C-alpha cells in the first residue's frame, strides 16, 4: 500500500510512499505527505505519481527533467494545412493530455498557496470542509478540464435533491469557482468554464435584537469578566474575533474629573482559531459609549499588549468560549436560545436610535456594504410602525 497513515506529534498524517526503479536501473523512493490530507485526494495524487513514473521513470513533471527554457510550454504537434482546429494557447495544457492535472492536484496547490495567503482562518476552515466533504470526493480524480459547467450543474441538482439548503449549495459553488479561477491563473485551464450555475437568492435571516431591559439584566447577572466582554459587544458592536484580539493599547479613554466618560477603541486585528488576522473589513475606530467607559477603566493598568477581555484563567477567550459563557448567563434570564452575536446587533440599533447617520453607523460597525446596515434601519421602521399602531388604538379607546 503506497498511501499509509503516520502519526507525528500526536497528529495523523497521510503519507505517499512509493518504491520504484529509476531509468538507470537503480532503486528509487518517493516518500512525502499527501498535499491534501484526505484519502480521496491522496489516492488521486498517488495515481498521478505512478503515471509519471510509468512514463518518465521519475515521479516528477516532464518539465522538471530538462533545463531547456521552452520545456515549461506545451509542445504542439504539426497539424495538417487543412486542419481548422486552432492551436492551444501557449502554456495551457491540452485537455486529456497525459500531463493534465486532476482536480485533486489543483486543489492541493490551491490549499497550499491561495488559501493560506488570501483567506482568513474562518474562511479557510469553511473552504477546507467543502473541499474535503463534497468537491474532492466528487471531482478529485477527474481531469481539471472535465470539471465544467455541466459537472457543476449536475452537482447542484444532486444537492438540491438531497434537500441541502440554498446557502449551503451556494457555498459549495463559490469554493468550486474559486478553485477553477485558480486553475485559470496557473494556466491549467484556458478560461473559466461557461454555464456555471448561478448563485441562488437566499432569504435573509431575522435579526435577534434584545431589548434594553434584557441587555441590562444580562449585564447585571454576569460576573465582572463576562460583563466587560458582553458590554464591548453591546455598546461597541465588536465581532467576537475582534473582542478576542482587543488589547490595552487599543483603548483610549477620556476622563472628566477622574472618571472615565468616553474615548475611542481602535480595532486593529481579529483572532480566530488561535490565529491573528486583519479585521473583516479593515481597521476602524469606535467611540466608547458612557455605559462602557467605567467597565474599561481597570484595563488601563498593565502591559499595553495585554488583552482587554479575558476568561477566568486570564487568557484571551477561545473560539467558542464566549458564546458558551453567554448561553450560561442567558439561560438565567430567558435568552438561552440566542447567540452572543445578538449583542452586536443591539449595538448597531442603539446607534441608529441615537440618531447617528446610517453611513457613520456603517463605518462604526465595519460593514462593507451600506445595504447591510440598512437591514437594521428596516428593523427600526417595523418598531416605529408598531408603536404608531398602538398609539392609534390608544387614541381611539380614549374617545
């Protein structure tokens, strides 16, 4: 068996281990970790390597066997004068040629380069899940040229029959397109396949926005560490990953007569799955609300690089620790079915209720598109309509 499992530092790895005979008759061995750590992808990589050994006596691409500059280009066979077929673009592999990469080959390069340099940790995990659970089992062994619009549409139809949600189907198509675009940039494809399925419209989820009384009860019920973290989301609108990364040097308090009354927070980075990254929509500053300032006053003491929101061990909150803490406290006040993200929703509606212009709220919230902020405006409009209806019924009853 040339694909085997090995354990290193407590982690299981898939290793491709091939014994072969070199063209000069001497024994050779190829032993490396599979580029994509799934069995389907490792098997596809193994078959490609065995094919190269059979053709060239070495598990390397033909272009690597010569130093000639033109070796990296696909050589064209002479064509008859009356052959109407246009020549392939220089540098693009002929479909179905022995050297054409499989989808698994391209996905392995994509995973090792683009996903690391261009995707944030949370996106990387989501893309990896889509590749490993759906795309590699489906297309891993196929030549990259065969993963076209018809193949993508057939996958979408199958997912629809399996009653997968539209958002899930969209996510799968987004990852597939990204891999195919990567293949075009690497010149494994001449162009992006035509007739790829269009993304499906997805209904927006209803916003969970607690009331002022619910937020007050939550903060009153929480302990000191929880209260500071919850207040940063409820009054500064921080995302959980921004909260986990916030440091003392990012807090600039303004004091009057010795009491903290305001100031600014600088949102410089996020922290997801233990990795630090830039915020989702770039760095920004947020005014410190009067309700939040006293809770941040104690953080002025200590090292500037120290974290503002920490758990009871004094360490930054883990990926899911904050939400679990919120659910424990929320259970006591009837919010156990809500997520901690509702506090960010509350902050954005609080700013709008205070009369802050919507474009300023967009910048404070770190929304890329104004339409995202306007969802909260629509929510407030519903509240106003309901208030008008109640006032109207009250007036009628008084006559």
